[in-house]
């Protein structure tokens, strides 16, 4: 059985407290955009891109560092998307922490999650920024993420999604010509620097502008 399809909470208090906070916020906030996923999502709210550009949109950020597909699936199925307002866009990023799953399992889990979100939030547009390469040198994790990106791009190009799931290729131009990744882009070879957020997530901001207007 693909574990990405089985909703799974984490037991630590910090994670549980964030879930409770997000669930409560959903019942009282007035938002147009939900950012949900792993640390890449969580950390963008401290970036200058968020503060100077993205914050003009009505956003809530439901990122939790270390979350896997099954963790976000549990959160989605346990109240975090039970909004009393109309959500127009979901920005979803996850999958890179599912290091023990195959490309096909991770992709299946993300597709399943997208379809659940679509049912919960009628007529929503989902933006999926592609999974980033990681590690200073070439490694299996990079290869897995790249293959997940390729498979999801193929899957979501199907007409049945009616253009409501948009893959945004943010993973390009991170790897140097010699195959390495600079700390100027990923300060710990996993998480984006502030400058990198400004470059890498700018197409996501542009897509939000296109959908929501300025």
C-alpha cells in the first residue's frame, strides 16, 4: 500500500499546535490564497518577496517543516481547508520529504491530494511549484524530485483538469554547470536563501497576479 495515500498526523506537540492554529484560522479568516505544504512553503512568509509583493494578496500560510504528503493529507482531511470564505487559489508544495517512496508513489499521493483539495474547495485553482533539487552534489534525491516533476507535468496536462492545476517550474537554474548547488541559492543545500526566493518564486507571484489581479 502506498503510504502517501494514508492520512498520517505527527505526534509532536509543535506540529499538533500548528494544526490547531491553522484549523481555527480557517474558520475566521478572510483569505483568497492558501499556501500549504512543507518548509519551502512555511519559510517563504519570512522572505522579502512575501513581505514586499505576495503580502498584498489575502494569504494564509499553512506550511509545516518536514511534512510529507501523508501529513498534509491528514491536515486537509481534518479541518484546515474548512473555510467560511471563498478560496480562489491554493499554492501546494510537498513531496521532497518522502525520501523512502518511489517516484510513482509520491506522484500518486500528490495527485490524490490535489483531487481532494479540488472537491473541498469548489472551482479553486491549484498552483504546484515544482520540487527543488537538493544536496551540494548530484544525488538520488535530486533525481527523484526531477522525475516527480516530469510525471506530474504530464499528468496535470490532461484536459480533465481543465487548466485548474498549474505546474510552475521553479526548479530550473539552481544547479550550476558543474552539477553543484551554491549556498547562495540553497543555504543548507535544501532551503532557499532570501535572494533565491525572490528569483525562484517570482513566477508563482506572477501567476497569482494573473489570477487575482493587482
